[in-house]
């Protein structure tokens, strides 16, 4: 294995793990929403949930959603960087000119 390809990540593995992470995050979001709706339906109308608790739960949900978006963006950036590094490595190998240096005799010491 050449040194360049050994340092580049394997794209298939990362995209698979990224898809799995996104699916897991979506499952967690759905689970959170189901629990939140169940909590709202089951609360005592005479003693409703505190506003600060509700806001905290919504903030947690919002944070989870934003983290999922950041993860997706970072996966896309990583793919672009990987492709760019591979293209740069290929370009540097194909544009290297052969050694065209020739020795020119010098006339030093001769009058």
C-alpha cells in the first residue's frame, strides 16, 4: 500500500457510519417527541408542567436537532476534503516532470 492511500480514510466506512448515526439521531428525536407529547397529554390540568421545565425540554430537542445538522455538514466537509486530497495526490504524481537536468561542461581553468 502506498503512503498516500494509507493515510486517506476509507470513504465507504465513514459514509455508512454517518448514515447509521443520522438514523440513530432521527430515532432519538422521534422518541423524544413521543415522550414530550405523552407528558403533555398526561399532565394534570390543575397542576400543569412548569414553564421553565417545558422550555428546558424544548431547548434539549432544539440542541439535538442542531447537532444532527452539524454532524451532517461535517460529514459533507470531510467527503470534500478527502476527494480534494486524493485529487491533489493524483495531480502531484501525474505532473511531476522527468529529470531533464543535463550536465554542462564548464570552461573554468581554460583560457
